[in-house]
């Protein structure tokens, strides 16, 4: 007998990285996440779909990531990166045979197998791009895809016309790529402020995700959906107690001593060959793949037992628990994550848990209560401090000034081409949205490749300024190459 429903939400994202550096920060970030997370997660979902499974989970894919999945040059580089992984594994095997290192030989064979599997998966299912890989899963109802603003902009900091532009362009982009316009969106960083629901309503969005504390501060029950204010937009709150069993930096499953250690790797061959051992120790023991698989199955069983207990103990008559994670956790940050996720999906029915998607739950939410939600995010402090304190606040203010300047240009410019597009305006708004990505402030505040983030944000805002100067001085000027073609600047002025 079912004790309730579980909605697993995965948020897939990277900022635009193509042409902006490689190592240690830049395209390597995309290449690793693609090979270690996106390929195995989509492969696992496809295999389950072929066995008849449906409504397994809700997958958010940001338009800026989808654009990089589909860009022909990016596809070629990803294939090259995977082949390089296979070559590195071969090199390690040759060295191991020369030194008679049994563990290194076993690990080299494991790495070669992983790279070979990734190469076959990529060649068969991703040659036409990530959208072609995802679309069959959407068409058969195996997953729901969430849309979002074009470049993962921090919504509370956007002027409303720019917010309309970001969401409209992003939703149009997703519709072109997967064949249908998403009904739900992932608001970057789960960052809500009063009034965001009005932006979503204008874009015909029916549902979104906020962090659990954002709902609970409004006195709302966590295990059921709610309508925001006077709108018809349904909000689902992330259950932190269950989510953090996986994602907690101190007590989450990925910290198990048997899992592959993310931070330690073989510098000679660029592969990770150690297990966590002790989180606080630099001395690591060799990785044992079979013992790690056993640990993943055990952790999946613990997760389902906790989810079942949460549903049984919920005060709701028809409880729904929502958990949400970055997709990159499953495979990239946590090597065994796809195994864990597959085991959770496999064991849910036996635990009396019905898997569902947010879209399905929105259709059941006709009688959802209406609540007034205050500002909040899923970041540190569950507020906006990560994107507003210190240098992040200076970046926010710079971005606000840029938004006003771009709007002034768009409203005063009448330059269009034969199909009514303002190419200069499209180029300017593309650079603006790239500069407004929430990633840069996050990386600066968290001191994670802060200099790269600083250069990226200031570089895009500098390009906006240069283009604006060019637009004001050159009659009939043509725009530079627009990297993401569905940013239509007319959407910011209501034209």
C-alpha cells in the first residue's frame, strides 16, 4: 500500500563556458560533468524507460547548458575529451604492467571501461546533441523537463522587463529543443521574492520549486503544494531533512569511506583512484568498486526507509515529499551517485512510495491553499546573502545599472532587419544575460575560482558597454555573433 509520493528534482546547469578558458576552470568543468553525470544519468533513465517506467523524476535543464549540449563544436570537443580519457586509462595500464602494481592495473581497467562506456553512449545517443538524447524521455512520459531563464540569472535582482526577456527566451529555447514548452520552471538558486509569481504568470508557468524554509516561514505545510498569493502558480517546497541525507557536506552519503574520493586524483593520468577513507585525512586508501556498489545500494535503502518514515509521520492526508539536487552531484561530485539514484528508483515501489513529477502534482493541486511567501533561496542562510554581501553586492549594483542602460537603448532604438529583429539589441541583451548569471557572485562569495568569475562578469558587462557605444555611433551597425540565437531583445520592450 502506498504511503505517499516522492518527487525527485534534478537541476542541471553550467554557465556558458565555450571559448572562455579550459583548465583549471572553463570548458573542463563542462567536459567532466558531461562525461561523469549527464551521460550516465540519462543512460540510466533511458534504460528504465525502455522497461516501461514513467514519471520517474523531474529534470531541470537550463537553456544555457542545453545550448552547449547542442553546439556542434562542443559535441566534437566532448567526443575528443572522452577519447582522451580512454587514452589516459591505457597509459596507466601500461605503466601498471611495467611496475607490477596490481591495484593500479585493476583501476586502469576500471577507468578504461568507464571511458569506453561513455564513448559508446555518446556516439549512439548524443551525436545529434543533448536535446536529441532527452526528447524521447520527455515524449514517452519518463521524465518531466523544467525550463528556466536563459542564463541562470538571479531573478530577484532583475528589472521586470529583463526578467520577462530572460524567462521568455529561455522557455522558447527549451520548446525549440525538446518540442514542447515547459509548464514548470526552476528559479535559479530557488531565489524567490514577492512578485516573481507575476513574472511566471505572464510566461504561462504553472509551477516551480522553492526551498523548504521559504515555505515554512510563511507558516505553510511542507508536504503539499501551495498557490503563491493571488496567482495560479503552484510552489513545491524542498524537504531539507530528506534532501540533506544525500547532500549534507558533513553527514551526507557521499562522505562514506568506501566511495571514490573527488579531491584526490592520480596526477600522472588525471583519474581518481582513491576512496574517501577519512574525510579529514589526506591519506587515502585504494578504491574498491564492488564495495562502493554495495554501499550505494545500502544508502539507497536507507534513503527510502527514511522517505517512507517521513511520509507516514507527515500530518498531511495525502503527503508529497520533494527532494531537489544539482544533477552534477550524481556522477561528477559523487561517482556512485547514478548507482544510488537507480537503486532508489528501483526500490521505491517496494517501500510503498509512488514516484511522481511536479507536473503531475500540479494537476492534482486544484484545491491547493494560497499563501503569501516571503523572500528566500536555497543558499547559505536561506536568504540572498551569497549574492548580495560584499563584492557580490557590488556586482549586483553594476548589473542593475547595466539593465537600465540596455532598456534605455532598446526602447529608443528602431533598428531592425527584414524580419523585424534588432540584431544589435539581441547581441547586447545576450551579453547582459551572460553577465547577470548567478554563478559569478556565488563563486566570488564562496572563493571558488573567484578570479575567473570576476573576469567573466566584468568581461560581459564590458562587452555590453562596448556594444552600446558602438550602437550609438554607427548607423545600421551589425551585431557580433550571437551565441544563443533565441534571445530576442524585443521581449524586453513588449514589441
